[in-house]
């Protein structure tokens, strides 16, 4: 998926996923909003404990919810394909930078 979408497309898809799952009043993903909207992303089979664990795993600032950055980081961590794609993009960019600064 990462290769098909490209960097900008992938970011757009992650932002769309975040927007589908977030609590519209709070602007973050809470356990309640994740549970309510999880079927939209095919996550309806996950238990309450699984959903709570997802929020806790991605909640770096300890506020009990996921902001957009936390959600994107969590999605990268949970998807080996995304991680591999991002590593390839980083390697490519670094190679380009090194070539630009070669003497």
C-alpha cells in the first residue's frame, strides 16, 4: 500500500483514517470514538481490551487519547509494510542528499 500511494498519498490516507476515528467534539481518538467508529476500518472484531490497548500503546503524552501524530506513529509501528516503506523512502532521500553534497 505504501508503495502504491507514495509519501503524500500515505499521509493523506492516515489523516483520513484519523478523521474517521476521532471524537468530533474533542478532536482526538478516544477509546469511545475508536469503539464507535472501528467498524469503518474493519476493526469491529477487536475486543474492548484490544481497543484500549491500542489507545494506550500510542498515547505518548499520557492524556488517554490519540492526537493525529500519535495515531500516525502508531499506524506505522503496527504495520510492518508501512515501516519497510518508510525505511525505503528514508534511504532514498538520504542517498539523494549524499549525492547532492558529493564533491
